[in-house]
C-alpha cells in the first residue's frame, strides 16, 4: 500500500473518531444547558478547552520533535478516550456534574495540544509533497462533514438513549482509529537529539526561527487577529441572533448551520481537487477577505433564511483555502526536524485570541450592542436602516463590525511585503 493510500485509510479512521468526539461535545452542551439553562455555562465549556490547549502548546514543541509522532498521537488519543470512559462511569453512577465537564475539557485541551502538532508533522512525513494541498482539502472536507452530521446524529442518539449512548459510540470510533494507527500506519521518524534546559528554551527556539522567517510570523499574528474577529460572532451569537430574528424558529437555525457545514465541504472538495497554487500567501488573505465580506456582512443585513443561508455558505466555503495556503507555506519553509516546535508555537500564537473572543462576544452582545440598539439616537436610526431593528439587531451590528474589521485586516495583511515574499516559496 502506497503512502498516500495509507494516509487515506488513516484519514477515514480519524474522521470517524472525529465524528464521535464532535457528537460527544455537542451532547455535553445539550446536557449542560438542560442542567443550567445558562449560555455562560455553555461558553465556559469551550473556554476550558482552549486555554489549557494554548498554554500547553507553548511548551511541548521540542517534545514533539524528540519523540515518535505515532506514539504521541496514540497516547493523546488514549487520554481523550479515558475522559469519555470516566464520563460514562460517572453518569452510570449518577454522580456526574457540570463542573466535571470543565475539568474533562481541560484534560482534552492538553491532550489535543500534543496530538495536533504531532499529527501535522506526521502528515508531512507520510504524504508526498505534491499531495499536501489535496490532503488539506480532504481534512477540511471531513471536518465540515462532521459539522453537518454530528449535531443531527447526536440529537437523535441523545433523545433515544441519552448521553451514555453517544459516549459508547465515541469509544467505538476511538477504538477504530486507534487500531488503524497502531497496526496499519508506519510514520518515518527523524528524531532530534537536541535537549533544552528549560521549557522556555524551546519557546525561544521557536520564536528565534520565526525571527528569520518574518513572513511566517506575520501570518501567525494576523491570523490570530482574524480568529479573534471570527470568534466574537460565530462562536457565540450566531445561533441566538438567528433565533431572535426568526421568532425562535429552530428549523431556520438548522438550515443555516447545515449551510455553513456544506460550504466547508464544497470548499474542501475544491481544494482537494485543484492543483497547488503559486500564490499561496495571497490565497490565504483573499479567501479570508471574501469570507468576511460576503459572510459576515450578509449575515448582518439579512432578514430571512435565504440571506442567512447564503451568508453561511459564503463565510465557510473560503476557509479550506485559508488553511491549505497556510499549511503549504509551513511545510515548505520549516525544516522537518523542528516542525514540532514551530507548529506548537503557531498553535499557541494563532489560537491565543480565541478564548477572549468567545468570552467577549457574549458579553458585548448582552451588555453593549443589544442595549445600545434599544436606545434612541441618530446612530441607532442609521444602523437600523442597515441591519433592521428589534431583538437581535445588536448582534447583527456585531456581525457588521466584524465583517468590516476582518475584511480590512485581511486586505492589510495581503499587501504586507514580508507575507508577499512567501508567494514564491
């Protein structure tokens, strides 16, 4: 079996495991909301996952480079599976509580911090260089397919057998992926013998490399800002805004969420089938600009399911191109023996803004923008002509703001000289 065919087998098994994990995450949100009826409690689930992930990512780069990627992936997956097993045990015993989920998500965040850079480096070792763009498209395709189907499958199983049934499916999907990786996949290793005296030394090593590759550093920093803008709205207020502006029509919300997943699937398919582009850096920021311009702005001014669905498609379809362009540059510019350290620093820098976006988005919606749009002023009258009035209009203004800010940031980044140099890599 060729390396690329082996990767397809690995990709299929990991996609099944991703489906199980995503179903569990969705079911935990349903369970928490049933117990608390608090949006803040739900947002803390994501917060407790991201913060340990980011903090751990800072320190584990040299560990990834100096250990077998296959072993790291297997152990990290086992730890994540153990959290599902413990959750199942607590549920059966009748002792499961909301605070358990926060702790579980912290543990999962730490294991993901090891698993993701190890997986990223492993892909470069398994897949031929001319197939890396196709692989990025495949990953986007499977991730968005999971986004479309995991809520539906989780809702069906949750209503039929509750959270325990979903946890059993999660453990089954883990077993499939674990066995495939353990018995069928061989990852060529080139382990570094370099040892650091302290965890901070590897951080400095990663940033020292980025000083010599300023274009890559600027991509990470600009993507951190772009991630912040996107998490202000989509992570927190998309569902409340759609429900508020559609008279709490769950069907409309389901259609919009499905369209977002479908857009990602279509984008992933296009990336997986297209030839590698010469303008990789430009592809990143043109795609991001289109996502903000056509997605966020249409979401803000839309007043019905048709416009919201179009906005969801337009926002998600360009995202696989963003990831593909970034991954191609990183794989080509970073030497294999230090990829673990640089990928770990990338994850820490690029995703560091996400928890703040998650927490700030809900606060701005409830305490700033929604009350502001209920006030009487000339600015509110003008904004009302653009986004409409009534409940949800404040959240629509937030989409208007992130659309403008994200578009401007993307265009600014596109014309950065150091980033433009990466088009020739």
